[in-house]
C-alpha cells in the first residue's frame, strides 16, 4: 500500500532526530595504555607525601565571554544575587606537569596563536567565531611558546574535557603526542554538539586516537572512580561527570619546592629588598626632580614672579641678572587675562600639530602583537603606570597595521595627553611609538615656539574642568576641545633660558626612569629563578652589581 508523507511529517521526523543530538567528535578512540585504577583511600594515603612532580600553571590567554555561558542565570541563587548577563573576563590555562621518568605532560592545551590569527583555517566556523567572540582572545603565552620552553619533548596531553577552551591549543600539538580523556567524553550525544562537532573534529584531525580511561567504582564510594595516572601515586585523575560526561580532575601529590636554609632565605630576601629599595629611591628622586621643574614653571609662567618683582623695582629671587633682564616689568591684557608684556596667548593647535591615535579593528587580531620587536602602542593604562616618560607598552601594532590603517607614528620626546574617559594623564615618549584613539599627541618642529618639556609642564598643571560648562568633563572633552586648550607663549629669549634650565632635569629624569625599569626587570627575572633553585645567590648578586656598574 502506498503511503503519502507530507512535508510537515518529514520535517517533524528530521527535527526529532536533530534534537536527539550527536557525538562531540567522531575522532578515533581507544583504551588508555597509561594509568591504573585506584581508590580514594590509596589517594588520601599518598597525596600529602612529597612527590616527584614539578608543576607550572600557565595563563595562555585572556578572554571575555558571556556570563550566561558560565552560569545558569535562571537559578534562584543567581536571581537572588541579581546577576545579569555581561561580558566576563576569564583566563585560559595550561598546566605543565614534569615527571622525572615519564616526561612532560600538559593538562589541557592553552590556546594556539594559529587559531586566534585564522580561526576559519583551524576549523572554527563563522557561527562559533561570532557566538564565542574569538576576536576577544588575547594571547599571553601561546601553546607553541609553551612547548618551545619545555626541557624535552611533550609526552602526552591529559584533557580535563573537550570543550573548545580546553583543546584550542591543538594546532600546535605534534601529531605523535598521545591524548588522554575520560570515557564517553567524545562519544556522548548532546544537541549542542552539532554546533561544535566540526571544530572539534578539525582540531583533533591527524592527531593520535583519544585514549579513554574507563573508571572503576571507588571502593570507598567517595568518587565515581580514580585513576593513578603514572602508577606511582604522584598524579590521580578523578571522574566527576556532570559538566561533561567524561570530565575528570587531576590531583597531585605534594609538589617539590626547593627549601633553602634560613640564612640563605634571609640573604635572598635581603637582595630582593635592596632592589626594591633602590627602585623606590630612584622614583623618589624623579618625583623631586619633576617637582623642581614644576615649581620653576609655575614661578615663571603661572605666577609671573619675576615680572611682579621687576614691576615693584625688585630683583627676582634666585635668578641671575642676565636671566632677570629677559623678563618685562609690566603686563598686558590677553585672552588669558593679564600676561607679561610681549607674551601672547595661543592654543595647542597654534603651537603644535595635534594628532590623535587609532585602534585597528579588534575583531582582526592579526594587527595586534605582544612582540616587543613590533611598534609600541600606548593605552591610557600604560600612561597611568609610566612616570614622566613612557617607554613600555602592554601591546604592540604590526608594521602592516600601521600602514593599512594609517596610524600616526609619534616621534621621540613628544607629549601625550589622554582625553577620553580618563582625562589629563600626561607623558613624554621615550622613542617612536603609536597610541590608541583616546590619546592625543603634540608634534613639534624647528619652527615651534615652545618645547615638549614646556608643554608637558603646562598640561600637568592645567585645570581640565575649565574645558567644560557641563557637569560631565568626560562628555565635554573631544579632539576638537584638545586642539583649543589655551597655552601661553612667552618671549623667545625667556623660552630659551627656561629650556636651558629644565633640559638637564628631564634628561636626568629619563635616565633614572630607565634605571628603575631595568632594576624592576632584573628583580622579576631573578625571583622565580632563585626560588626554583635555577640561580644561586652569588650569581644574582653578580648580576645586580653588573647592572649597577
């Protein structure tokens, strides 16, 4: 008998099959050749004893994801806490285990720079890229860099589970490296798997089969099951199905940490404390030097003390006769009020070429870099921790991005000013660099009537509230406002005398700041090497003496 099936019936059947879900991956699986079944009693007996494992936890990448993807915001506890969906910053970690006989193992993989630079090439389709905001991943230490820094080759990857952020380093994992996972992790069906199955398969393509641990019931009934990974009690894998079917948690024996004699501990602390004290002293010296320059600027160009003194027939205090002769003895009206005779009011675009930085598209991460060989790219945060001169940035732009997006390059010894959100941070560039669009710069040439040091001191003491007639200075200040910031232009001979006085001060500030940054880098390099025992105290002391010479 012939049966006619309507399109609606066919569609309904297809939908039912679709909703039944699919496996996360069809990558080959096999039984694990590493590890043996254990129990909670054995684990508890061994876990507090010193073990042979060295552990390094590595923040491979920073990311920003939807809070709704991390928590069930419909649960009563979430509702009671008032939690709403938002972008939540997270870190993607890899954990490097070093076993003296078995070698190096990664717990999860971190993130591959290849995947971030070209997600489509690594099998991440447009939907996953859009929903998971791959463009927000910021590499801190990619998987390839982690592998390059290891002593010896990688002996295996121990996956906690196969979610995207746990396998996103697979493009860098060699094809011959064994992979271990809990049973059922890749084969259990779920409707959501249909969206990530393709990416999971692509990331695992040409890799070794997934070796599954089949957990046996814990004799003490405290856990679903426990595997002694290296069969020596140094690392256990605990089955905790729920988040995913095959999820497991690694538990380590007490990790070996070098314990130094008390005398050596005291000497290490003393050495590091001496570096900190030296850095603090250098920064205090710089603060004093800048205060001296600011005091001189205020006396000459804000309070006009030399002019007032001469107007009263007095000799300006602390000033040579030759310098005093450069100042007038009367005032004249201007847009800035009464100013010394012969001086004039101007604006920032009247004394410099005002430029604004730029940010390439954040959704195209190939334009950004953390490689110091690329072009420094200043943010407001960088300015907040820089001191008078800015030389270090947290991010860099590639040369290609600067050319493609016409990002202005800021010359050496040029004043920067933040004018969006955080208004009024001022710094001088130590070398050529670029900035984002929240920062203005004031480029000078040989015809400029002022110097960068003069502009820096002016903007440091300027009252930015005068730029706004509203209650919100952040809303009032824009690039047009920055160009019209008022500034006083003194007589050229006075300007030259001032520059001759403050130039050595700023040169000293720059040198001291560079010394402080070098000491901070040395301290941060010595500390982990001293603690790990890779560097002995005499070697560290020699490195400090060499830098101080």
